């Protein structure tokens, strides 16, 4: 067991998360007698189980086979009986938030089972726990609390609770930490003054604070005081005499080292105040000018207090600069209302490239997103921030950091199926694909998650999802393309197309769905088979009939069919009169991309020889005649919307001496590509031994036009090798594109914080 713990402690965070996620998704394995989790793993497992959206119940707690020391439950379906099971294990720390099935008898059970061990107790959003006072728990008007070793008490989100809090707190005299955040009607807090050991008092988001200040000032051992408020930047909580109250607090509490007055006007208007030993731009803190606080919270204070020069504190949380925001993020990690504002400020710094410590920013954003996975606003703003951080990461080798970023990003996308979240994730992953495609971690998870979003989403969600799948298919190798097919990409695209046909909808989604299949079938016969098995031929004909003027869609469809036609054992399935007639008509299409791709399909179909042309209409001779006529109408200098990874399919057609028309199309393709994009395609042709094949072909009795085209290709490559390029053409297709497609339609754009 000790060896397991050592291995666990040394494991990277992603591996731990994967292990815990597996256990959470297969929780029944914990029923096995031979499965025992160490305490540390059990505690982490309970946390991961809840982060994944699962509900902890009595049954799960009963599976614990070790003495858990720390138990944190959020939105749990746990009853008193279930909690007793773990209370008997001598808990040290118990955190209960939104556990509505627990009753006020909890106090009695804590007395009975946790009196000697419990040191920290948190009750948040559990108003029913204190709404009643069972007779067995009352002694002289107070709860009969026997938690003598309790040092830390957190009671949040209670209303009308002065009497109940007084009854609960008074008997627990050894408290050092008291947190009453988000509570209302606390009264004057006089019931807290007997706590002589109290060193930390948190009153975050407590209203009517001016009633409590005199009592607070009697806590002479207090070292940390939090009076912060989660208010908008434009509307801080106002005190009538801010300078007086702040001065009273700091002069009455001689041991105070940490003070948070964020979201208030306690910092005053800010004229310089002189002291005997120093200067303070915060009038109420002039007495600390020579003895600065260790920490001062000034986030969203009035009159821009965090921007002042003379602030008597070593560390400041505020909104003036990057350093203050990073401190604020750490300080308010458990306060979503304030954390959202902090994250917004960080986002604007990142967007404007005003940050200095990108690693600290990245760590902070990831920590925020990991901690608040179920908060849509935080995930959206966080993902937008990660985009700008990823742009910076692309400048160096930060593989492990990118891996961590992607894991957090995918967690957010899995938790929130929104259009904005989908767009932000799509832009980040596209950025990775563009510059460092080998660092596309979690490939299977990305594809499967995106396919689910495409299946269940509509409009922008579906569009961005398909665009991302297209970008992936453009980039990955044939093995991963086939995996995309294994995960259902081809069938999902066909389902999307069917839906658009049924609703008579054309547009970007339809075009990109065909483009995705074009890229996913490139040099991937298994996916070509999937296309045919999914009734893809019929889908092609229906789209052609429904949208005959959609050039981009038709180009993409023909590119896909060209991939299918390159697979010799699939070509017989293309021998359909209706299909070949439509392909032949498209040879005359007004646009080279459609006509070129149609010719590519026919060339491959005819390459098997006359005996394999099994249809009567159109005849093989007629189809090839029309194809040659179309080829000679094309301009050799035309820029193209296509990218070849390999010329092997084209070189294969050059070897088909029995069908010179196939050689004609292949020679024209090479002549065009090496003329317009010599830097890209001349080296590719030479690397695949294309030049010797061209020279060999010219020595045969092939027709003169094919010889002429072959000579053009050879001359172009020779000239390029000598450093001379006869024709300079600006390339339309970006170098980072891959696959037989026009490239990535998804530009960077601006990141979105909301829909």
C-alpha cells in the first residue's frame, strides 16, 4: 500500500485525473473485496466524482473501506444515516454544501461521533440544518456543542440567523477561524467577542457591516479580517465615514496583518496622508504607513484605490495590473462572483498582450476553470483567455503545458454545450492544428466529443463542430483519418447532409460536411467504403439535384468521389449510368475546380480498361472524349483550391498506356501544379521519382499533347533546381493546409465571452 501511495504522489496530474475518472465511471469496481483505495485516493476520488456531475449518496459512502479524514460533499444526496457511516471514521474535516437531505439532528451526530476528532466544519447553503433545534441539542438556549477541538467553522448562506449563530458559536470557544460569508442579519456580532483565540474572521458579502465594526474591534488577536463585497466595479458598497471606520479597525487590531476591503469605499478618495514615519494614499491606513500589512484586498474599490502609489501593504489584490489580478484570483478562488470579474480583467490583459508572466497567467486560468467546471460563465471566459495564451505557447516548446491546457479546455466543452464555448474551443484547437499538429493530444476524446456536439447541437454549435472535424481531417495522417471513421465521422456527416436535404437548407454547414468527408477519405479506403455503405452515392445525386448552382459544395462532393474512385476495389460500385451521366455533365461546369474533379473521377473509373466499363450510357469513348475536350479548355496558369500529399494516384494514371485520356488528365494536373506552385510540388514530384516516369513516357508513342505537358513539368522542375522560376504566382492555399480541400475556413476572429 505504501508503494502505491508513493507512485500516486509522483504521478502527473493528467494521469491521476484519468485514473479517478475511470473509477468514477465504473464505480461498481469498488464493491470488489480485492479493491482497496488508500485514504488519499478516496478523498480525491470523491472530489472527482462530484466534479464529473455524479451525485454522492449513502450507497457510495458505504463503499469506503478506509478511515477517511477529509470529506467534502456538494449537492450530495446523503442522509443522516449515510453520513454517520463516515463520521464513525473519526473525520478531521467535514465540508457540507447544498446537502438538502440532512436534518438538524446532524449536530447531535457530530457530538456523538466527531467530538474528539473534528477540527474543521463547513455548512453552506444548508439552512435546514440550523432551522430547527432538537431538544437533545439544546442546553440553556444554546446548542449543546461538544466539538471541543473544533478550530475552523464555516457557516455560509444563512438568512435571519443571529439567534441561531449565537447558539451555535458561543459554546465553541477554541475557534481560530470563523467564516460567515453570505449570511444576513448577523446583528452586532457581540456573540463573537468571547472567542479569544480567533485569528481569522471572514465576513464576505455580509450586509450592514457598520453595525458589526465595534464588536470586530474587540477581537484583539485577529490577524486576518475580510470585509469584501462582490459588487460591480461601478457600484462599491458605501460607508458613510470610510476613513474613520478603516482607521478605527486598524488601530484597534494591533496584530492585523491581512485585510480585505474589496468592493467598498473604505479606501477613501485617496489624497496623500502623511504619517510620522511614512506616506499612505489610503487615508484610513496612515497608521500602517511604517508597518505595512502583509496583504490588502482592493479589488474593485471606489476611486480606483488599487492604482494608487503609496499603498501600505506588501501584497495587494486589485485590478490595476497583472500582478494584482493574479493575487486576486488566488484570494477569491472559492468566490465565483468575484472570480468572474477577476477573470474578465485577466482576459482583457491577455487580449491586449499586456501580460509579462504568461506561465503564471496560464496556471491561474487553468486552476480557475478546473475548480469551477460547472460555471458556464467562468468556462467561457476562461476558454477565451486560453486562446491568447495558446498563441503565446506556439512560439516555443511547451508540450506538457499545452497538454494540460487542452485537458482543461475539453473538460469545459464537455460540461457546457454552448455556441460560444464551441467556437472558442474550435479556434484554440485549430490554432494547434495549424502550427503544431503533432501536439493534438487526446485525439479520440476531441473527435468523439465534437461528434456529440454535432449530433445534438444546432446552428453555430453544429457549424463550428463540423469545421473543427474538417480541420482535424485535413491535418492528420491516414491512420487517424480511419480512426475518425471508426468513431462515426462519415456517418454523422451523412446524417447532417440528410437533415439539410430534408429541410431544403444549403449553406456553410452542408459545404463543410462534404469537405470533411473529402478530407477524411483521402488515401483512406475504409472511409471510402463507409461513404458508399452510408448511401453516399444517392446523397450526392440528391444534393446535385437540389443545389445545382452550389459550386463549392459540388467541388467538395467531387473531391470525395475522386478519393473513392482511386480505390480499385470500390470502382465497380461507381459504375452506375445515372451517376456517370451526371459526372459527365459536370465536365462542362463553368469553373475549373468542378470540371477538374469530375475529370479526375472519370479518369480513375476508365483506368481499369474497357472491359470494366460495364454501363452502356454514356459509353466509355463518349465520356473520355468529353473529358479531353474539357481539359483543353482549362488555363494551365489557374490557381487552385486543392492540396496533394502525394502524387502517387496521378503517377499511377500516367502508367495507363491503354487509355491515353487518363494520361492526358494526369499530365495536365502535374503541369498546372508545378507551374503555379513550383516550390511545393516540384520537390514532391522529384521525391516520388516522377521525373524518370515522365521521361520514360515521352519515349513512347503517347500523343503529342501529353508529351508537351510532360516536357513542361520537367522544364519547370529543372528551372526550379537552378533557382529560376518562370512564373511567379501568389499561392492561394496556405502552406499549413493538408488534404484534398481548400483549407480551413475557420479564421482566428475574435474570441467570444458570451453568445
